[in-house]
């Protein structure tokens, strides 16, 4: 938390003046909220007790031989991670909906903009994700780190051009599809980080839903929709996919993690509805800064302390136990199968991706078995 302490009295009438302006309109309410925060910021000092900042995680690391792909890299936590990685020499591939806008934003923030490459990726369109991943496969030979970071929140119920609920597709389905498409160029010791949320704990499915999840459970229909529930489901899917991939990659050196950056972090995530914007603004004194929020995902991606482990959920750069549903390995396989079915119905070439992924898994398993056999054989001879 931030610990506020009193510096001097708030100037008489500041808050009252704010409350008299335009309060009957949404724009007026936003002005009141912005004005409130400015008044508070001018009159209080906040002492940071939320932990380390992002740059402290990578300050002693040479990332000049690393290449990272990140979604949602042009704002908030993604932008902070991009800044920190490029400051240590890491090449960053930015998958952004508007690369022209991203170019302007990031080049004003990053010390080494020459380390950036942009790939236009609209996560609300599977065809755009396919085109972007095809371009990545054409231009890049290997990727060491993948951050599945992009997210939306607070949207009204809408469907994408692919017929899925928008939050579900952007926060989970499209990013998982992107990962599957580029899996064959992941480095042998690549790390994948799903940026997650503690809000996944608010999903409690009954026994039938857990045993037999349906499309409607993930891509929520309009009559059962709330923006918070859709967001929570999308983050739960990320955790389940982490467990599935950790199992599938267990005979390789690839690692996968989920990272909770923090609650009520004031980024553009809450921009879609003024109620959330107001809530996050009022909570700003008591929540992490964007730099602090970026520290846990970066820790998962680069910390040498995590060598040899996988399938772990982190919060505040420490291992954290996820919800019972999120750790259900059976459910993780069922959701993976359901995800593949959804993609197969919408993307004609997805069967090729699935077959390539299965072939890669079989090859890794074969190599692991051969290494084990040879190791045992050598041990027998030596004894």
C-alpha cells in the first residue's frame, strides 16, 4: 500500500469548487474525478511500501541476446516492461492494434527505440492475428520471451467479427491463438508469461460446468453478461492454459507462468466506463504504481531463480496459490480442447497449427525419453 501522511491542510473550498462544476454530465463527473485527484496529489505525499519497481528486476541483467514478443505494449504495464527491457538491450516485438500510434508513444519513452519492431495485431479479429503471426514467422527466427499482456475491461456486451464475446476473445482466445501460431520459433528455453489477475478467484463454477465446460461458459451470452464476470473468466482461462502448457512442455526447457501485477493499478484498462475510472482514481493512493505492477511479470520472465520450474502463479514476485478451479488439471485440458474447437470452427488453417504443435510435442517427448534412456544406460555401464 501507499501510506499517506499529512503535509498541510487542503485549501479551503477546493473540493466544494470541484463539486459545483458540470456534475450533471458524464464529462462533468470525469472532470470532478480528475480535479479531485489533482487536489489530493497537491496536498498529500505518499510513501511507497508496495515493493520493488520494474527497473530493479532487470538492472543487473544483460538482455542484449534476448528477444521478446509482447501484446499491449504501447501503454500501461506493457509500456513500462518495454521500456525496462529495451534499457537492458532486449529486442522487443510489439504486437499492437495501431503500430503507428505505438511508434510515437514508445519512441518518446524508450531509450533505445531501434530495438523495437511493430506488428499490427487486432486481437478482436482472428484473421488479423493470423496475418500478424504469419509476418512474425517470416521475419523472426526465434523468440525468447512472450508476454500475453493485452487486456480490456468494463466493456458493454459486444461480439467480435468472429462471433465471440469481445473481452473473452481479446484477453484470452486471440492471444492463445497467437502463441500457438508462433510456438515453433520459441527458443528451447523460452518463457511465456500470462499477465493474470487475482479476480480469477471470483469464478466458482458448479461440478457439471467444471467437468464439461461449454462455449457459453467462456464466451458469455448477453443475458448472463457482466463486464466484471467476463474479465474474471478470461483471466481464469489464462491460468488454466498455463497449467496445460506446463504439462505439455514438461519434457522441454520451456517455461510458462502467470503473474498478477496488482489490484487497482491506474492504467488505461479502466478507461471504458467512467465508474471504473473513478474507482481506480480514488484507489490510486493505495495501489501499486505502474512501475511496481510491471515488476512481477518481468520477474517471471527473467529471474534466474525460476530456472527449472514452470506452471506457477506469482504475486508480488512471490509464488502464490491460485484458486481450486484454476489449478484443476482436468479442467485445463477440457478448456484447451474447447479452445481448439472454437478456433477450428473459425480459422480454416488451425488444424495445421494444431498438428504442428502436436508433432513438436511428440518430438520433445521422444528426445526426453531418449535422453533418459541414455542417462540410465551410462549409469549402468559406469556402475
